[in-house]
């Protein structure tokens, strides 16, 4: 019987599960399904639903989860789930199971991305085997690191997205003050993610009094998620407040990406992952991101040499979880 492996990407919005074999490899699942995470009370429940009508003997499994993994256990950051490797192993009845932070899973994917899977925002001067940073704005803001160890990169976890937001100009100082009053602790995730973009929008509307057109207000009132509407308004240049919101988002993202680049000396490059950057790619070609990225005083020249890429591949964390399985069984 062909060995079958189960990989998953578990996020606050959706959970993706997929099945692989040695023949298909990590890039080509032979079966895949997406579940709305909040419709279920646990990951075990989703796995049971997925495997119920699939008569497969799972030999190994790996799940990338949005949350810090410690002692084979993770409290999902944006879900009321506690996920434990021991419980999952019994649930699936497999001999090998790995829990990874979702950004570790994304980092695992980076060395295996093809040229068509990335967009080069700045080519820079990459160093062979240099450290690599990954910053991924999606529902939240994830970060991770790749460092070279002998014959391959290894992935290291980070929860840098939850570090304190550091404003760099008067507009951002006002944003920090506004959000401290509204939400208390202001992290980079609070201003640089899918949950953060509405904060930027309301700040510009309520404090800077940018006009909100009737069509935009009406669309936002009925939208389950305001981010696509705001992003589309910016991409189509339909509204000043949408353009300013996304410009502020991209500038803050550039600043934090530059912070990570300096923190780990990322001479191998910075990769932007998550679901948001590929959807607003034209906005990154404007000046806001790179201007903020290199705005590091005496280290501006160093930042200018660091390559920056946007990951275009869909389901990168799922791919990375599958890559981890195939690495562990000696097939990658």
C-alpha cells in the first residue's frame, strides 16, 4: 500500500488539509479541502470530517498552526483551540506527527520555492547561505527566520509580530496614541495585518477626518471582511482614504521588515509571505515599502543591499508542512 501523508495549514480564518504520497511529492497533493476554522470546536473535529469518507492509512502528518508551539502543544492565537501532538497522533492513528508554528512551515517552504513562486521587489546583493527573514501579514502578522546549518537551512520561530509597534513619523505617532486609547497594547500585528488594516482606516477617518464616500461606507457596513474593499479601493484609486490606509499599512510593513532584516542580519533576503501581499502587488511597486524598509539611518546602505521578495505561491504554509514531512522521511 502506498504511504499517505497528511499536511495542514491551520489559521484563524481557514484550515486547509491535504493528502500526499511519495510519488506526488510535497508540491502536488492528490486531495485537498478547505474548512472555515471557526465552524469547528477543534482541529480534531476538522480532521475527522476530512478523513471520514477517505479510506486512507495515514503514515505521517504535519500541521502548521498560527500560534507559538511549545512542548508539542500550541494555543492557537486567533482561535479558542488548544492543539496537542499526542492527542492528534491518537486521533489520526499515525506513527509520526509534527506540530509547527505556521511561519516555521512557511519558512520550510522558502528553500524549495521555484522562480515562478516569487516576485522580486528588490534584487539587492544576496549572500550565499545568509540568514533569511520571513514576514507574513495575513489574518495576523507572522515572522520566522532561516539560518544555514551545514548543508541546509533550518527554521527558527519568532513571535516578533507581537512586539511593540514603533512609530517612525508624526502620522504613526498619532496612530499609536489613538490605538493605545482604543485597544491598549499596540503590537505590529495591531497595525500590520488583516486585523490591523481596519484600525488604520478608522484612525484616518476619525482623527484625520479623511472623507468616507457613501458607496464605501455602504459597502463596509455589509461586508464580513472590510480589508478586500479597502484594498480594492486603493488598487483602483477610487478613494483617498483607501489609498492612504494601504499606503500606511505598506509603510509600517516595510519598517518592520527592515527591523527584522537588521535584527538577524538577513543578507540572504527578506521574504514577504501571508495572504495580503500577493493580492496588492502593484501597491508594493510604489515608494512606501522600500522607503520605510531602508530608513534606518547609518545602516541605510546595508538595507539597500538586502534582497526583498514577495511569495506568490498559494498555500505556502501547507507546502512547507508537506516539505517538513518529506524531509523527515528522507525524501527531500
